[in-house]
C-alpha cells in the first residue's frame, strides 16, 4: 500500500483554500499539519459560520485531510454493541463526518 504524502496534500489544500478568498479563512499560512493526527490540519482558531466550517471540511475531505478548529476533536460513532459506524469531527455545529460505514 502506497503511503500518502500528507505534506504535499496539505500544500494543495492550502492553495485551494486561498483561492476561495473567504473572510472566515484567515492566517492560512499559519495552519499546520497535526503532530497527533496523521492527516489532521490545525487551523488554530474557531470558524463561527456553519456554512464556512462545512466548506472547509469538504475541501479537506477532497485531499484526505481533516481540518480542525480550536476545541474540535475527531471521534467515532459506535453502536450499543460496540460496532463502529464511522468517524467524524465534533464541532460546535454538530458532527462533520469523515467516513461513514455503508449498509
């Protein structure tokens, strides 16, 4: 299995976000890849507009990255039987799914 080059994907992600010129996306040059989460991107502040936050999540998914604002965490959805349904980012607006088990 080929290992992903997250640094390259991160650079493409940042370039894509800059093209949008959205006022909610600031200090983009200060965003960094996470030390704790292999494909996580640390934004360093909170995005207070739900549609802008969802847009950033969507762009991140395009590159296989997980943008994380302040106070956000990656979590998993588990059934009462312990079956994992999917993973998501827990935001102030609710869950933004990273992956969801089909079926």
